[in-house]
C-alpha cells in the first residue's frame, strides 16, 4: 500500500532534488538546465499552497516517488497541472503508477477542475504510452517539439 506525505523542506531537499534530476535525465538526457536552489524555493512555496499536491510517495516507509500537482490558469480556464509524476526506476512498470494517477485525479477532483495537463518529453515513449493507457491524449507539441502537452479528464464529484 502506498502512502502520501506532504513534502517538508529542508529535510526532504535531498530526495526531491534526486528525483527531479532523474526525471530530467530520463526526459532530456541530462539535468544541465535544472536550477536546484530555484527548484527548492518553488517547491517550498507550492507545497505550502498545495500540501496535498506536493507529496512524497511511500511504500512501507521507503520513499518511492513524488507528485507535484496544482491548479493553474491555462487559456482562460482553471485546470489541474502535473509538474512531476515520478517513481523510482525499480517501481516503474509494476502497477504503482496507477495508484499515483488515481491520487492525482482525486486531488484534481477536490480542486474542482474537469481536466488536467502535463508535459512529457517527446522522446520518453514509455511515459507517453503510460499516459495514453490512462486515458490521456496528446493535444500539442511545445518547445519546438521537445515536449508533448497531454490532457486527462477528471470525473465530477
């Protein structure tokens, strides 16, 4: 069973930095563009605004993943947005992602949005397939084709 705990800084600095770096490497081949101090400040601010959205995912006390979820304005409407959907490599492809997706949809439902977006590297075919399997659709390419914006739906309460 997975549990979700609000990210607490500074004690979680090391783990969130490690997970974010890995997500950059998987997506873009390196973490050169990751600005650690800015990222930590941003997470601290967002975790206070969305404590149930900025969470570490734990299994039997071990931190195995991280979610960064919030509500934003996009094209003049309020939507949910996934900034990070992360599982440690050894937990990928084993069904755990479905629990994270379910958690995200419940979070967005509580936020009162009917859709949510995320961006995924266009070269991360495994992630694109995963999101499609969970009902998300590609809506456009961004950043000169480096990322794909995907959209998912949220059931009403």
